[in-house]
C-alpha cells in the first residue's frame, strides 16, 4: 500500500475546520501541520486537531509535508500557490483556483517544470447525487443535453459570516464564490464551454454586517453582486446561470438539465447529496431511489438537518492519483476552465460582448460507487452524528 502523503494547510479560517475534521475519512492522506499569517489562529487550529502549528515559511520548508492546501483568501490564491510550487510541494487550492487565466497558466507552467500536481476545490461534484446524474447522462438515459438552468440566489454573506468583507471585493462576488460549484458540475456533466455572455450589476454599493462579532459595521461593495449569464457548451447545449446576493427569496430549482429524452432536476451542487428527480420523456416526474454511493450518505449535522459532507474527497483523490500515476479528478485544467467561464462572464457583463473561452479541459473521470469506496479509509468511514 502506498505511503500516506503528509498534508499541511495554510490559512486557518472558517473553512479549515471542515478539512481538518473530514480528512480522517480518507486513505492516502494525513493532516500534519497548519500555518497562518496570524500565529494565534494557527495555534488554535493545531491544538483543536492535534496538529503542529507552523509559520508559513516553516510549512513551506517542512520535510514531512507533500501537499499544501491553500485556504487563503481568493485575492492571494495565486501568490500563495506559487510559493508552494516554488517550495517543491504539490498544491490543492480552495476555489476559486485563481482570479485570471493568465495566473492559472503561469502556475501550470511552474508545476509542469518541476513535475508537481495542482488540484482545486470544489469537489462536491464527486457527491452521490451528482455522480448519479453523471451516470444517467453517460448511460444515455437523458439523450444529448440541449439546455438547462441554474439559480444560486440569496441576500449575501454579511448575515452569517464573521468576516464577510472579502466576499464583496474583486475576486469574489457570487459568480466567483458560489459559481465554481455550479460551473464545475456542469463541466463534468456536459463538457467544456465554448463562449459566454452576461449582464452584471451592483444594486447596493454598501452593505451592513448583521452577524457577530461585527454587527452594524458597513462594507463597501466593489464587485458585481448580481450576474445573469448564459453559457454555450461545445456540444451545443445552452445553459443559463443566475447568481445574486440581492434576492430575499425565490422559487427556482438549483439546477435543471434538459435532454433529448428527458429532464433531470439536480440538488444544490454546493452539497454532496440530495434528491435527484427525473422525467422519462412525457412521463410524470419521479424522485430516483438513493444510489448506493458512499458520498451520498448523510454523515454530518447541518442547520437544515443531517447532510452528506465529504469535503477533502478531491484532495484524497489527488493524493492517490499521485501514488497511482493517474489523472486526478479535481484537476488544474478543470479548475482553470471554470475560472475562464466565470471571469468571462464578468468581462461580458462589463463590456456587453460575447466572450470566447481561452482554455479547454476534459471531463473528469466519473466517480462510481467502487471508486468512491476506494477513497475511504474504511468502507463505511462515515463521521459519527454530531449533536
């Protein structure tokens, strides 16, 4: 059996807890150290998860670290990932991978020069619900996908996040922050995107934080918070994507895909599980039986009840892919193509023109039941229910 790859994390903010708590589910990886420009944050996370706290420089030099997970804010993803590659280590980044195609191509060049891997979130498309839809498409039950709709709309992050400032700065906003879940899932289901068009606006130039501990503080908005986009895929499918943090309530489904032989209704691609509904031509809509996919099993308490959460699956798949000499599913090419689509929408919204994609990628390999089980440290390696 291949040795476990040592994992270090740079950036010990809100999202790091999910990585640290879920990593033990998977084989091939071992969390060993964490770092942050705020050493108090690094020490707190290290104590919580029995890890080693490092300075950023110390983590880059650590001999027992093979992959560093970049959980810094989007504005410095490129800079930090470059430092990781220059230190001779593989990098796995939170989304968005980078903020421009140029940055991504530069990192690709560095990685290829030194024989290193780059991976990136999101990995939610590896969840049981979305892989069930992938199976429906790959087995021809929907026929060719011709069109679809996606909607991800709320009233913003300032109502729950303790430090929501960066969400409203260039490099964030709903299309770059939430869009990766939707666009990455569409690419793995349909294929690469040919061109995009969009309208974008900033309805409110100032936001008021209502979450603790900074309730009442004002945030200036410097990036569009409502973006309505259209994607034309290489296979001819046309899919709309409406993203907004200016909507109090709506009745749209997260994602619907329309095929020549039927329609499929997908759950929110921000999550691994959920119900999949399907129509076979003109027959009534029916909820499909739960697929026996381990990443669709509810394993963690959420504000809306028990949910399936297997964040870190993409990191584990990358580690095993390195050992097995195969492509990893949450690849740099996939992440960069998604960035190309999202930044293309923002450019289209600013210019009023269609924007052709500069990049391409292959659909990642499907993750079937046996493939998913092979990633787990135990066949039934699920978290205990949390109260």
